[in-house]
C-alpha cells in the first residue's frame, strides 16, 4: 500500500460499520471445492527455514461426512445457558464439531529435535483436557507460576523458586488472557520455565517502567507483545475502540521509546500478530458493541507489520503466527480465546523462533 493511501486509510472510521450477515459466508453446494494450487512459503532467504505447516482434515470417517464450508458464528439472541438445548437456528451455525477433524501438519520435523533440548519436565503434568475457559486457565497459570517461580507477575520471592528453574534470562509474553493461554500451552509442552506472563491490556501500559520492572524482577530480556484485544473491544472505559490512527500512534510510541532499549543491550521486542475473534453476538450485531471483527484485527495487524518495517530496528520484529491461528479463527468455544490445540501449535512455533533461531 502506498504511503499516501495508507495515511488516508488510517483516517477511516470503522465504528459505525456492520459486518455482512455471516449466514451468507458459506459454500454449501455438494459440488463446491477449494483447490490449493501452490503452497506459499513465508521464509525469506536471510532466515533459517522455519517450521511452518498447515491445518489438514485428518479424519475421513463417516462421523464427519460431508461438511459445508461455512463461517461459524453466533446468531443474535443465541445466548447458551447451562443444560439448555439450543434451537436449530442457533445450534447449526454455532456448532464446533467440524473443527475436531483438523490437525496441524508441519512442513518437516527436524525443527522439533532442536526444540526438545529446551524442554524441562517439572512434574506438573499439564494437559489440554477440555475447553478453553478463561478464568480456569488463568488460575492454572497463576498456580504453576507460583510453584515454579515463587510468584506471579511482579510479586515473586526467588527463594521459593522450584529447584531446576535456573536464573537464565526469560521471555515475557506481554498481554492479558490471550497471552496467559499461550503460557499455559508452553507449560503443557514442558517449555513454560523459560517464559513469564507479563500482564498488560493497552499500549499505554507499556511504559519504560513496565519493561524495567520485568527486566530487573523477572529477568526478561525478550518481550513478545500481544496487546490489541482490549483496544478493539467494547470495554475501554466507555471510550469505544481505538481508531486505526490511535492504534498506530500508540504502538509506534512504544517501539520508538529508546529508553526501553537502553535498559540492556540484549532487550528485544516482538510484536505478535493479534488473534482473530469469531463473530459473536456483540461483534456481529448492527451496530456492533464489540469491534474485534476480522477486518479490524486484520487492520491492526497490518499496522503492526508496517510499524516494524518503518522503524527499522534490529531489536524489533514482527512475529506473525496467523498461518497457524487464522485458518481456525472461528473455532473458539468461548467466542474469544483460541482452542488449546491451536494455542499449542502457536506456542511451539513461538518457542522455536525465540529459543532456537
């Protein structure tokens, strides 16, 4: 996008826009088909081959049968409650069954042997034993961090750190619920000891002091920033969503703050692509009261990538995980957080990029 067009696009006000009716976003004819003619690689010449892959329907059994290609969404008025049988008009578009057949297939497995050396089994035996429920996952992450590190966030007692946890530099995953789901996935893959959940909701939370505290107290030298969900959501103290211009300006202010990089010569920032949210009631209604729709999240991500390109700092990079998260963007059980099997794949990719490459 040319700079003049980009600037004009940033001025666009999306707050009063409505999505097209999701019921139209489907291919239902039995003769419909999608053919992928060529697998496009995102690997550039100056980077090591990344462990990329794709989601593939593995189960060909009759349990799934013919499944129309449709966007999963939550129709207006479809608020499920305990033990309630949803009417067909709700149950069909909200159904999650078809996602069970998809598994992620890596391009090759050589990267996994390199990542295994970083695993540490502390006996927590975390498993993905159910649906992603935000509060339950948060409690589990807090409990594990308490046991392993002697505390959570900036409230830690290193004397209570579990034996086997070294004082080597850590990687802070900055954000809120979407970040602690990744932390949980890392612990489940025996990699959590190298990562810390650093709580933040908005770009304005990411002050020099924020990074100084997590550097000195939690020994973080790498920060994976995953804010953006709250900026596009309905909450913001009644302010509504961040405009594209505000999102660009506030994130630019963070990554051009030279004081952050002066904390230590090893400090590095990664801007992680923001996760897409399914079209729930508040996103899909007209007018929306929640703006985390695919067009807005795509725009936020495009801005992040352009910021990194424009700033041109060797200690700043864009961490694009959309090749993992976007194909199953509408599979979230709670209409917000990625299912554990998607978080697990994303967590492994992030760990490889940050620990191995």
